[in-house]
C-alpha cells in the first residue's frame, strides 16, 4: 500500500468547513483512498472512500486531485463532535488489511 | 444490531498470566481483525481472519494467538502477558467486496500488564 502524509494537527472553528489534506504521491492506479476517524477512546469509524472521482456522503466530501497524488477530506460544517483523529489510508480493494498511520488530530473549537 | 462487541472492556494482568479477548459481530461479516493501539500511535494489525477456521498474521503477531471457530467470533489470546502488551485492543469486521470493504470497529479493550 502507498504511504500517506498528513499534518499532525489542525484547528477549525465550529460551523466552519474543515479541510483535511493528505498526500499520497506514490499511489498506484488500483489503490483507493479511504478516510477513517477516531474519536477519543472509541474505535475508528469509516467516513468515506474514493478512487479518482470526488465523492460525497452524509458525513463528508472527498476531493481527489486529477493526478491522484493528494486528496482533501471536507467536513462542511464542523461541530465539536467532529474533534477526532482523522486517518487517510490508501489500499487496493480486495486486499483485506488497513494500515493506519498517526493521522491528523482535528480540534474543533467553539 | 449490536455491531461489533468486545469483552472485557478493561483488564489488569500480572506478567506471565494468560487471558483471552473475545470479539463478536452480528453483521454476518466474513473478515475479522485484531489491532492494538499504543499511546499516540496509529493502529497496528496483530492478526486477521478471512473466514471461519482461517487466520493470518498481521504486522505485530508475536506473543498473540487467535482462533476463529465460529464466523461471528474472533478470539485473541495472550499466553504469557508481558508489560509490552499493555495497550488498547480493537477488533473489527468487514464484508469483502469491491465497494463494501469498510471495517467496523468495536469499542476496544484496555489491557494493563503489570
């Protein structure tokens, strides 16, 4: 699986959009970009994933650059409950395991 | 549905003691996983299973054994606990498929080995 690079921490004001970047410059053509988050003391939670097209669901949007070397997770209206560590993972679908890095600690403040 | 449940939630062991962590899922998932998470670190895969009766090693398998006798259960065993195994253990499950392969995690088991 390709390696990812994320900022260690980010801050966001409540109600504003949170944009979390991820660099995956060595991504292969058949690797998907996955995002999970982990709220303190809880198990990780799946957010969204994509291959090359932008994706949106009820939780977030995923923007993948045309060259697929980076992506951005967007939480459109961050709330205090979105404070968590966010993990960007790239992997081949059909391959069972996930490799978690240290992720980005997002702190949403009032 | 309860999703993924883990038993116990918290345990204290003395060095050399043994214990078994139980993971159960009611989603009929084929794949199950055990991870450990140390303070300030991401999750590391210990062992996983792609079906009943099958197991495979992950990134950090030493000191652990697993069994998948029933599809809904995945057991993680520590035969002789060591302080280095103090960690939070997470179980996860998933249903394989190109667009369905997301993992669902349990609430974790906090283990302290003295």
